[in-house]
C-alpha cells in the first residue's frame, strides 16, 4: 500500500489526461500510486498512445496504476466518491484531469500535510496565459497561517469566502513569486482550493467524504468545495505556496454550473 494515492477523475479529455500523467511521471516523490476513473462516452481517455506511454513510465518507476471505468454517470460527487472507494492510502490527492504538476509538487504537499497535521492542503491551479495580468486588488484577502491551520466555518456569507479571488487567473503564480525566496512552503488561508487537493484520508472520511452525492441532483458542481468546507470546519485546511499546479485551460466538461453542491447540502 502506498503512502499517497493520486485520484484522477476524467471524462472526454484524452490529450489532457496524458499531460496530467506526464506531470506525475516526473515527480521525485516515490511512495505514491495513481487511480484513474473514466466516464468518457467513447473509448476511455487512457487508450491514447501518449497516455499509455505515461502509464508505462509510472509503472517502470514503481508506481501502481489502476485504470477504471465508472458508468453510468451519476454526477461529479459520485465520481469522487468512487475514486475514494478504490483507494487505501493514508493520503489522497484529488487531481483534475487538466492539471500538470511541476517536479517537486508531491513532495511539497506531502511535507506540508504531515507537518501541519490538518484536514487538507492544496495547490491552487494557475492559468499561465494570464501571467502578465496582475490583479493586486484580488490578492488583498491573502493571509498566512502562523501555525497549524485551525478549524474554520467558511460559508458564502462569511468574510472568509472572499478569499476565492486569490485563485483567479494567474494569482497563484503571483503569490508564489512573493514567497519564492523562502526556504520551504508557505501555508495560507483559503475559502477552498480547486483542482489539486491533498486530504488526510481518515479525516475526509470522518466527515462523510463524498457520500452526499445521494442528496444532490446528478447535474451539479462545487462538490469539491462542499467536501473542503466540511473538512475545514472540523480539522482546518490550507493552501500551499509555491503552487506547482498548472491549469491546462482546456474547455470545461461541466457547462451547467447552476446547481452548487454546497447550496443543496449544508456544510
């Protein structure tokens, strides 16, 4: 059993999945496995030559790779819950299928969660097409944790919700530049983190994981936000700088965002 499982939900993104796997193949952190759950309508995303090549690289480096199908589709939360059910590691990294991780990212995230001893840590994904678009006003909610993260009740009507602007466009890159000279990672306060979140598995499961999928419509979004709000309320969570998570900026596969999971189920 690995110390860490990387859980990748994918759907109709064969090119992006291959890039995501390539980022994992270049990590120097040794004790991780990869689990992919595919919901594509046609052939699974991993059947492309590029994805297959990256699977072989991962396996050659000693990382287990599990490729699974999860059909019929029953919503994003059910997909995340399915991935969790396939995992047995102490830590689980939910990594979206359109995110490339720079070398060193897994090591940094693992170091942070073990030292901070909180519910989750995350690298906010950054859109490098916006790297010249500086938004200082959106960075004003930035606040660092001065010790281990404490439990927080974060909701859309709380001041802490305003931290969501920290992760717009290339803001995570600009924040990373501000702490680039520090000897190790920096933990900061978040509303939530999208795309690359490392959970303490036991703590995630203790608040129900993604089992709330049965309580919400199949067409929804914000399921990751709801899970993080639940974990933060009991155990605390943090964003980690520098971020090593690069968003591939592919078109969304979730065009209907009218139903937010956290608006249906109370955190």
